[in-house]
C-alpha cells in the first residue's frame, strides 16, 4: 500500500524485478488469502498502521529488521485505543504483528524481501486461558432477549432477530452483518444458515426454533413493508430503515442499549462478542462436548474454545475419578 507522505519503497538489490510501481503489495496479499470482508478490512488497517509508522521513522519497509518491528510493537503497547481509552491489549498487539508477519511472508515469496523481519521479533505473550471480553450469565442473556422482546417500533423485529442470532448461535458480529437472505435454508429437517467464517471458511449452523421464529417475523414484516412476498426478498438479511446493510457499529450500540434497558451491570463495556462468550460458556456448563462447541464457534484451535470453559478446573471433573470408577467396575 503506498501513502502520499511515505517514501518510495526501495527495491532490494537482489531478486527479480517487481511489477511496475506503484506496487500495491497489501491488496495483492489480501487477494491471495481467503478472508472475510471484516478480516480483510482489519488487515488493511494493520498494514496501513505499520507503513505509516515506517514513514514517520523514515524507514523503508522493505529494509527493516526485527529490531524495528520490536520498536513498533513497543509503540503499539503504549498506544491508547480510540474506542476504549485504554492502551492496546497484548492480544491486539499480537494480532497486528501476526497480520504483519503474514504480509512479510507474502513479500518473501515474491522475493521483494530476503527474510521476514517479524519472525525474529519479540511478540507479546497472550494468555490463552484469559478472555478480555466482558461476559454475560445465562440469566443476563435472558434479560437481554426480554428487553428486545419488549421493544416496539419499525426496527424492533429486526433487533430481536439480530440478538437471537447472536445469543443462540454465538456468531461473530462480522458474520452476523455479512448474512444475506439467500444464506437461509433448510437441511434434513433443520432450519439453517450458511455464511463465511473467520479465515474464509464456509460454515453452516442450525437455527433454533426461537431464532427461526424471530427471523421469520422480521422477514414477514420487511416483505409487507416492501409489498412483496417473503421469497422475493433479496440482499442483506439485516437492513436499516433505508435498506442499507446493518453495520457492526449499529450492532454494538444495540447490544449496549438493550443491556442498559435490562439493567445489566457494566452495560457500557458489553459488545456483541459478550453474547458469543456467553454462548460458549453456557454450552460447556450444560455439558456440550468441547469439540462440538469448537465446531459451532469455528475455532481452529481447541485451546481457544477451552478458555470459555469456566468450570474446567473443577475437581468434580478430574479424569482420575472416571479411571478409578472404570477400574472398580472391572474388579467388581
């Protein structure tokens, strides 16, 4: 990505000639990966931030070392987030460096650089057993849903459908707002929804009866307002009053407004991810196997799912008891 105030990227002295300048490495890198639109935008911002920092330091991004990446990481750690008003978390810094590392891996493959400078950098340690998301208890989720049910107005049915999809399916907010009407379907007796998850992976989930009812009620009202049958609806599943696709910021505001109406403490710190967090913790507390929760949430690494299991250190679940009981049965 080339910025007006950034120095022209110098080409390395070795390797084949690159395409004619200006070279948009970032867009070429993104086109080379299967990513959701939300992830693509986040990666663009991550690389833009790095290139802007390099420009400010008068560094050529194609000639930096791991020492420069370390310096950038320390700068990130002291950066105050515009939304939170607090320094960036280690997880956020680690994610930005991960995106940067992938970008440089791509440049290595193009032979634009000899080595990935992020590979030798000192990345923040992220505790996989800790989630910074403010969670919700099952009772608080019930209260949030009840607050949505109590609403009236032109967007009430849409809001109920959005909250139901977040609560019952544990969708990421990017997955929610990317849904189209055509993603709804039915498979072997199940109402279902298909979407592209994190990493560009196609996924499908079952709609619970409550969620299916909320979605149907919303689409019925929307079709009546447009004067068309429900099957003729097209485009985004969740839309604004002007017909535009609902965006992630609107969903953030919706969750907090309903949480405040429901009297949930710390409502101003909640996010759509709080409902995803609650989905996972409640599923594990209700005895849903870890692998099933992992599949439902689209986690590539089971360790990511395990951090939502609040009860995993409970001694009642120590496998030693299961082994002992099985031995006793064999002896009996």
